[in-house]
C-alpha cells in the first residue's frame, strides 16, 4: 500500500513564484507538505480524523480568502 492509497485531499499554495503542495491523507492519518522541487518539507503522522478535518477547514478558509489566516507548518499553529 502506498502513501497515495485511500482518501486524500490535495491543496496547492502559490507563494511568490513557488508552488507548495499539501496532502491530507485521511486513511493514513497524516499530512505532508511538499516543496516546489517535490521533496518532503514536513510530515505529521498519527492524526485523528477530527484534527485532519480541522486542518482542512483552515486551509479551505485560507484559500477562499474569507479570513486572513496563515498556517505555520513548521510550528504547527495558526497565525491570525
């Protein structure tokens, strides 16, 4: 079974000229942040579905620009 199996959500962030990809994998209970060159910047495992859903809502809100929030993947918190 690969990491791409199961239910996952993929989000693309454009930061200046770079493109970052965030993959939420609900089957594996993890999320992964990919650098523009495809390398893994960060991976958090053993998350519950409610944690992944909360993160998904925050990312969706950010992408929809309803609120001004930034998720700091390296510190694991939200900066308002």
